[in-house]
C-alpha cells in the first residue's frame, strides 16, 4: 500500500508515470530510463499508537549519469521532509532521507542506477 501511495504522489508531481517509467517493487529490464520504489524493514511498529516506520528505497536508472543523478535528486527533494501529508487516505507524519543519493551499480547494458533510502513515519493502514 505504501508504495502505491508514494508512487501516486510522485506521479501527481509529474516526475514519472506508474507502469510506464515508474514501477512498484521491481525494476524491469526496459525502459532504460525508469524509477522503481521498494519497501524494506524499518523500525518495529509503535506499541503506544497506531504508527509504523517502514523503510522506502527509490532507485533511478538511465543510460546518462547526469540524467539519472538529476532525477534522483528531484525525487529526493520532493520526498525529503514531507510531513503531515495524507496520501490515499494514509497520514504520513514524516518522510526523511537517510542519506544522499548514491550510485548502486552499472548494469550489463552500461546503464547507471542510483538509489536513495528514506525513513517514514506513518499511521497504520
């Protein structure tokens, strides 16, 4: 659910389009230029209120280093510091980058892949 909510938000900002050049939970071999969102384990759910702390990873791939870098920085600026934001009915108290964008790898087709990780604080769905 979180990936859909954040994916819809990124799409609404005109950065990428779901199932065209942005994918949730996977990164297909094509297109060359794309964004992928992944969930990972964050901190345990809170015991005293209906909150949870899932991790989010955003990856950007492109044949151009500078284009990939510009896209991941744009997404980082869009998400880092988002607070008290309701996305598809779920209240996100905070989305915070845990570091700067970083190169993950160059794949077999010489496309560069960047990533940035985020901590989130949100109410349980």
